[in-house]
């Protein structure tokens, strides 16, 4: 892990994202780029373009103040020894494609859960994390708006399913898993893969990388309320990080989340590392 990309806006949550990104970067010897990306108020407020130049000027001033607020928070954030943190801004709209292009050059994204009560994040699409993950193919550490644990990645729960998405999430999480105190794997369903001999599996994959997982094999079919159940199990295991695939599909030029991913992203109370 050599490059982290953290999304910034004018919300107080952004400072916490930067703090977490810098902490991870220090542990792994990585660089951090803080990318300010917010849709201008003129494009967010209904009928603003038709309201006249005075309204446009007022909204432009709000945008400038929010940008300056975010930059000041970046400049005030405590320096972390050995971590180079750089500032960048998106000047193209809509913001998602621009962020996606920047994400292509990062090993891990640090994004925030959508907070419907945060007026300072009005210029951020409600589905920003999943759109950036789907567009870039890069893993993302999504942080909850409700608060953060004292440390991220000490006690990890992997929601395992033998899919591309889950495998990519686990692969991206390996640097964190190797430093975790405990790693749990929660899995539903039976392993019915018909391979004999020295077959590969997740247990062997993790152990080859120095990770000794604790397995919780539930058996049976996946429950309909899997998202809520995963969050409940993570709470019971006192996890400070959940690792899982992000599932969805394209429909009418939009990317639609699967039910479990949607539930986790809307109701999460702990950091979640996801990949699509």
C-alpha cells in the first residue's frame, strides 16, 4: 500500500477521514492525497441558474467559503511523522467521474458514509461511495458518520462469500489484516466446490499471509436480512472493521446496489472496507 486517496468536503466528518487516512499511511509507509470534491451549490439548489446573478453570486460565495473551510481544516490537521499529505481539488462536474479518474492511481480510497442530516455535505451525491467504487474498481474504506472506534483494524470481521467482490476486498485488506490483533471470518452456506487434492481456499490464503482467522460458519442459505445480521455480528464480536464485497448492477446507466450492500452502507456504525 503506497497511495491513499481521501475525499474531503466542508463537513466535520472530513477531518476524521483525513485523520484515519494519515494513521493508515503512517503504519504502511504510504502517501496521502486529500481530494476536495463538492458539487457547486448553483448546480444543487433547484432553479438556482434561473434566479438571477445575485443568487448565483451568493451561492458562489457559499462554495468559496466551504472550500476555504475544508482547506483550513486540512492545513490545521496534525502532521504525522513520515507521512506526506497533499491537497488536490476537483474542478470538473459532475464530481463522480472526476473522482473516479483520480481513484485509478490510489491503492485505497477513504470515503464517508452519506449523512442526510449534514447540510455541509449537500454537494455530495447520496450514493457517492458506491459510484466511485463501481467506476474505479478500487477498494474503499468507508467511515460511518456516527463516530469512529479508537483504532481501525485491530479486530476485523470478514464477511466471506466466494465471489470476485469479496475476494478483492480481502486482497485489499491484507495489509490491515496482517497487523490486526484478531480476524474473524463469517460465512453462510455450505462449501460445495467440487475440487479434490490440494485445493485453494480462504483459510489457506490468509494463513500464507500470516493471518490466523477465527471462523464462524453459519451453514444454511444466506438470510434475507443479511446486511443487518452482518452489522449485528460485527457488533457482537466488538469489531472495529468489516471487510466485504460491494455488490450491485448497472441499470439504465445507473449503478444499483444489492440489498446487503445497501443495508450496510446506510446503517453502518463501524468502518467498512469494500470492493466491487
